[in-house]
C-alpha cells in the first residue's frame, strides 16, 4: 500500500496583544480559536480544523481525533519515541483539548483520505491508495497569576 503524505506546521507566539490568526491556505490547517497568550493549566484550547479550506468533518471509523502533548506532559525524556497525551474528537470542524501542564505544547491532526478515479485526488489515482495529511500547531503555556492586580495585606498592630 502506498500513501502520499503532506505535512504542515505552525507555531503561535504572542508578543503584546493577541490577534486572531487567519487561515493561510494549507491543505490541512489548525487555527486556534482561543487566545493562546492567556491559556493557563486547566483551560480548554479550541482549534478549528480545516481540510482544503473547509471545516473538517471526520468520515473514518474510528473518527480522526486531535492529539496534544507537552514538554512536561506526554513526552518521555528517557524514551523519545514513547509519548502519551490528551485526545479530542473533532466535531463540526473544531477540536478542544484541556491543557494539563505548563510548557511547550504540540497539537496534531492526522487525516487519511482514499484515492478514487473520480474523487478530489484523481490526479494520483493508480499511483497511491491514500493521501495523508498531518498538521501540527505549537504554543507555550506560561505561568500566569489568577488576577492582574497585586494586593498587599496590611497588618494592624495593637499595643
């Protein structure tokens, strides 16, 4: 069996105020729907999943899922080929994961589509059986205080 793979990657870095990223036209694309500059441990992060510029609706059984792992959650420092993480179904073109640790995170989606003579990949029919896509998005979760203001507790001394 032969598969033609396409890989796409994005890194989201915020300096100053967050601005909502727009699609850039990758065949398989992840676009954050959450302000990544404010993500804290325990928050959900949502990504729109686009396949050929349209919201992706998994047709496979079992359905395609979104996977995420982080530097301090999911990647073994002793065995780099061993990892675990958090998974999400993709529903109406959106996947959501819960961030469970600080540090760098990578979100991945793998999609495999069959090649048919009359389908969208007819130009490679007879050469490959499937077209596969992988898209990744990386971001960093930094420590953030629960509130922006600092309150100092005063002490009252009674003499």
